[in-house]
């Protein structure tokens, strides 16, 4: 079985280990916008962007890669 790896903000994410992807929301402390990736081991990775458009686009690209894997 081959592992499909997706690179996002310097992280190498094994797509087969992703359990949940949150919606895009406003990050705490005025840090822009973020979505969370939760893995099967209950590890959560927050992905933050300065604008909502960037966060929405990257989330859609990530979902597309996940669907195609």
C-alpha cells in the first residue's frame, strides 16, 4: 500500500491518517483564519492563514487531494 503525502505549510501529511477536517473559522488572538485537521490518533493540527480566501482555497485543495487519494 502506498502512502499519499500532502505538503501543507511545511508539514508532510499522510492522507490515510486524516480523520476530520473542520470548517474555516476566525482564529483566536486576531491571528487570521484557520481550519483544523484531526488525525486518527486524536492529534489536531491547526492550519492558519492571514485571509479567509486563502484558508478557504487551501482547505478545498486539501479536501480534493484527500478525495483523490
